[in-house]
C-alpha cells in the first residue's frame, strides 16, 4: 500500500506541483519517524495517508476545490482503501474548510471522520511541515498559511475557526510520540 501511495502521489504532484511535492515528501518522511506512536497495524496506513494527503491539489484530480474531498474521491476511484480515503478526506480540520466552501454535507456524507491516534499523527505530520518541507511548529505553520493566503481568504478564515481543534490533535500526537522510543 505504501509503495502504491508514494507512486500515485509522485505521478500526480511531482511535475505539476513541485513545491507541494516537496511538502508531501517531507510529510511522508516525518510519518515514518512517528509511526511507532500508532498501532503497528496502522503504520502503513499512516505512511500511505501521508503520501496521499494532498493529492487533491493535483490538476487532474481537482473537482470541487476542496482538496481533501477531491483527493479522497480520487482515491476511491483508484481503488484505494475506504479508511485511507477517509483519513485524507478529513485531514487537518478539513471539515472546517468544507463548511466555509459549502461542502460540509458532501464531505461528511461521503467519508467517515476517524478520531484516532493515526488521524492525530497525520494532522501532526502535515501541520508541522512547511510548504518547502521544512520542520515547523504547528503555530509557525498556521502563521505561514495565514501569511501566504492573506486575511480574507477562505483558508485563513477556516483556520481561525479550526485552530483549537488542530492544536489539540497535534498535542495528542506529540504526547504519543514522546512516550515512544525512537
């Protein structure tokens, strides 16, 4: 599953969105490091989700403009596991962005939101990795996003609402990582 996910992500992102591809590669590397913080049966799932979390930005995948939903739908069409698609669909507080875009009913109706260590770990690795693959704190990442999109963008608006939920998930993941031997 992990090799297939990495290959699919590379095929969709590397040539068309090289900066996004840098981010995805770094998120996947970080997922490998934090994998011991999730159940052994979920480690490949975390890795695959890390590789595929932003596939919805790919020009050939975009449909609604909500990258989490578009990516998850694409994963289903490609035959990927429903749980993987659900993790991608709901990664990093996507439900808040879906509400801002008027797509919450679609997102919630099509994909189950998982509340688990693997979901927290995915949010952690995404939200502590900058757009060029650099390590950031979650607070630094949110500041970078707000700066990049500007104060009136839908992305900035949803992060204002989602911040406390995101930071709580990041803290849970950090706590789990801290108790695991690395």
